């Protein structure tokens, strides 16, 4: 059966109250990315980075999945083939909306990792500078998220899924952050039909076979309804 691979970005969670990089007045707008989302920033000021991610963790815990998250979960459940959701988001709204086996290529706020031994564990609601690693006991805990300059997780698995995709959909992404921005070309190379669903056209919008513009909570359920009704990826 036809496999669908879906990439989601910050735009799908924006209507749930989780800001994007470009939101005015949001958490990201109050900080420079290089200070809170790079290994170098963490080395310079771990207290600031922990404070930033503690705030993001609180914000994410209050958020509820919206109609777009729920529609993708329904597609996973009702599509006769495989539906793979790859997300750049570090929230858990896909899972809260009913999705299963979500690939978090940029990690998740719900997890912590040790900067020394690499051990990963469930993050406490708040992390401190001297947070000890449960495995090696060193005070080297950091959020288990992929920062700028680091390699995203599960890349081999993602590329394997793209190689077998009949349809690739990009939802709520800017198309500017690699390697995710190159997924559409990977899918096109194997003959997949490509679709963009976004509030506004992304950087590579003209290269998609099909485009749907509007809020995610509107365009995603409509697109899912159409896919399920026609039973085909095109």
C-alpha cells in the first residue's frame, strides 16, 4: 500500500499557543538563538539555557492538540498504508492528538540527556545547572533537543522512509532549515507526489506539486478528508 511521509514544523503547533521563531513577544523573540539554542550558548551560560527550556516546558504542558494534530492521527489510523510523521517540533502535541510512532528529529522537551555519557531520561519539569545524570552522576544534564549546529536524530530512518514514499507532505514549515528543507527533493527523486500545507508559501513552495495555504487547523483536516475519501495519494 502507498506510504505517506509527513514533515511538520512550528506552524502546526502555533494554533495551540506554541510560538514560532518569528512570533513577536514570544519566548524566542526575547532571546538570541545563539544564546539559547546552540552548544556554544549552553557552554557560556547554562543557567540561561535551562531557564529558557524550563519556560518552554511549562508552555508546552499547557498546550492542547488542535484539529491539525487530530486529523493527522486520524490519517494514521484510517489510511490503508503506512503514515509516517516526522516532526521538527519538540512538543508532544502529535501524541496528545492520538498519533503514534512520531519521529522527533529535533528531540523533545520531555527528555533530558547527559552531556558527558550520553544517557537519556525523562526530564523533570524544571532542570537546574547542577542537575545530575542518573547514570554517571555528573552535573551535566541538558535538554534532549537538537540545537543549531548539531545533527538531527533518526536521519537514516527518515531517509529510508522517504525512499519508499508515494506522497510527501510538508506542514507548517519555513523550508529554510536543513536537513529537513531537503526532504521534499529526496521524495521527489523517487517519484513521490509532494504537497505543502502552510499559512504562507515556504522558501521552496514553487517546487511542490500541490499547495494548500491557510491555517493548519483548517487546511490539514480538509486535506486528510480528501485523501481518505479518494483512497489515493494523488
